[in-house]
C-alpha cells in the first residue's frame, strides 16, 4: 500500500498540472510558496545508445540528435513527423530508452501523433480481421510450413507467446505480430 501511495503522489506531481493543480510550481521552485527561483539557462541532457537529447529548462524545448541508424547525425528538429515515426519504430527494436525519448519529443512537437498513427494503421489494414500480413508471412512468424494443422498453429503460437510476451520480458510489438500471425493463418 505505501508503494501505491508513493506512486500516486508521483503521478500527481508529474501530471497534476494537466488538471489545473498548482503543484508543479512547488516542485520546480522547491518551496511551497514559490519564493526560490531557479537560475536561467539551465539545460539537462541524456544519451542512449542511438540518441542524444537536451532539455532547456527555461523554455521546455527539447532537441535531439541521432547517433546511430538510418538517421545518423540528423537533428530531430530536421525530421518531419513521418521520419520521426520511422525512427521510433527503428528504436523500439534497437534502443528502447531512445524510443521513450522520441515518444516524449513527438508528444511535445506533434501533440496528436498517437491518434494519427492509430488511424493510419487502421486504414492500412487488409485481409481477415484487419490483419496487415500475408498468409506466408504469418507462417514464417510462427515458424511453420504453409498448410500446418490447427493444433500445430496453436502450439506454435503458445510457445512463442510464452517466450515473447511482454510479461516475460518480450515486446508488445512481437506479441502483437505473433497474435496477428495466428489470426491470419486460422482465418
């Protein structure tokens, strides 16, 4: 229970300003009445395997630079939304911490990007139950030969999900692809 209370307090401090609660000024100033002012010009930075980010404390502006991959050497501000989404997809498999930073950058620069990405995925869906992969791709994902029996498909799905489910240390992307493959093959 104490952990839950601490977590709830943390969420209140981080997101309370979205609900009009003046808590953020206490945290930033360190004083409940805001008497102490922070010094201007402060910045903080973080570096992951594939990304370097800097946050300007005065303006709240974030800037980053790609250190590896397809966009190596490019500033995030030079990338358009579609390129940032490609970078995000790339980082999800190679640098999960960098992916979180790019999500935060997208949240600041393109507020509704998550909704637009969901909408574009729905438009791109084709095939049974909205699947986006072919039957041959689905068999490849499951590690089966085309025409496998239903019991083998279910067993392969179960085996892969036990290995790649997010609760087992896997990723949500891989788990979704495995589920999608089972749906495509069984339809």
